[in-house]
C-alpha cells in the first residue's frame, strides 16, 4: 500500500444519470488538465460488487486508492463534463483513508447516493481510527 501524502487532493464527481455506472457510484478524478478540458478520467467503485464495500465512503476509498496508485483496472473511464456533476473534493488522512473534505454540490450528491455523507470521515471511521490509536498508545 502506498504512503499517501495529505497533499493529494482529488475531485469527486457523480454522473448525471445511471446509464453508464450504477447509482451510488463515486467518480474520483484528478483535477482537469488544460490539454483535455472537456473530459475527466475517473476511477470508480460500483455498489454491491463486494461484501466488504458497503458505503459510499468505502467506495470512495477503493476508487481513490486505485487512482493514486495508478492501479491497472477496468474500473476507470473517461466522462465528458456534460455528463457529470462535480460534488466535492477528497483527501487522504492518516487512519481515516480517503475522506470528503469539501462539498461543492451536496444536493446532487444526495440525489445520486442518499448517504449519509460526512466531511472529515464518518463517525464509524473516526471511532475505528481513535480505537487503533489508543491501542497503539497503550502498546496493546
């Protein structure tokens, strides 16, 4: 697994409809490059593919990890900007993984996936991180 820098920030998008990927699928992409201003190249994780990937937050983690590592996968594709909506930005935080750090269109995000969605990671992710840190501090 890569050592993710906290400086790595990616854009979070959702499709305008579910004709290409299943509803609830996050699209994670690097900021748009000037040489390709009409498309994003996004990595994604669709719901219900694996038993351990249950939430939108889980799906963001898998998609962002693939993007960051440039992992070869069939779960990436180009999307025209007319077909997607920018809904926020994500970043990696130690112990939490890839989390939403900013919403740009919360309404569209909720219409695509009802959530819940949290800036800074879900309460469950924060509890798991804090529990691991406590066990580490206690040398257990």
